[in-house]
C-alpha cells in the first residue's frame, strides 16, 4: 500500500527519530513510503487561536500537497484531527470543501492506520520495561481513537503497561494554552507528573509529541528519572 507521510512540525524539528521509526514500521508491514517535501504546518496553532483566515491558507496548501496520496499517515493524533477539521473550516467554499473531505477520509494517525487499516496487532516489538501511557485529548476526544494504541502496546514483548491514574485529564499543553495560561498549565502538568510517578513506571509513552514535550520537559525540570518515548519508538523497538 502506498502511504504519504505527514511528519508534523514537532516531528521535523524536535523528534526526527520518530519519523525514522515510523518509516521502518510501515515498510516492515508492506507499505511504500512517499514524503511530500513541500508539506508545512497543518495550521492548528492559528486555528485554535481564532485566525481562521490564515488557517485556510495553510489548509489549502496541505490539501494540494497531499491530493495525490492514497493514504496520509502522521505520528500525531492532534495533527490528524486537524486535517479532519478542514471540511468545516472550508464550509463556505464548496470546491475546497470537497477536496478537504477527500483528504480527511484518507488521513490516519499511525497506530490507527496500523490497527484499523493494515489490521496489525503485533509489530514484533520487544522492550523490557515498566511503562504507562498518556492518552492525549485530541487523539481520544477529537480523533476518537481510544483502542489502537493499547492493542498494539499489549503485544510488545517484555513491556509491563501500568494504567495511568486520571488518564483522561489534560497534561496542560494545549498548544497556545501553555503559553497564554502558564500558571494553570503548570499546575496541570504537575498533576500529570505526579500520576505518572504513582505508576512507578520507567517510561512514559504517548502518541502526541506536544504532550510528551510538555510532560517530559516538566519531569526533566523536576529531575524525575522517567524516560519519555513516542509510541512509534516503542513499537519499533527490537531485541539487541
């Protein structure tokens, strides 16, 4: 199956290794990978800040960029959800709305694509560790994907997955929220860090780099010896 990668801003700048793991995972399961080099930000920061006119420019660019794709796969539930917002954003432009709907229908978050499209339940991963999983808001509430990550993680050999207390709670990132509402965001991420500690996990796993950057950054500032891993890195882990 031909797959076009939407690597996201955070993946490109902060977590390039996640992109590598993603490519290896998809190729291992029979996918032919395409990477459109003129892809940009999906426009979510502008959209969430109310700059919808500017967001439309980004949306139209991304629609054109991935118009050729059979499937668009991204290592971010948040960014996948944003691409699915395009039809509503372009509601008043019928031609673009139709194109936006076509893109939304073929866009998937990585674990969602593996589990629901390729019907993969076991990636052959091995990681001997005690871990917990952070369920990001956009992944679960906007994209509506709650099952795929857990199905795939349950078959990682050697991994003990501990349930995260109050896992439905936001970590306080929320993109621009963390910048505009710093004091509230700090209290929210501190609460999340405390819950991660309660699990006695060695590793915090997530499917959205923004959340991992936020929680991981706070744990680092508080000198907590807990490693942060994107789920793509976990699913691509192998025995030495």
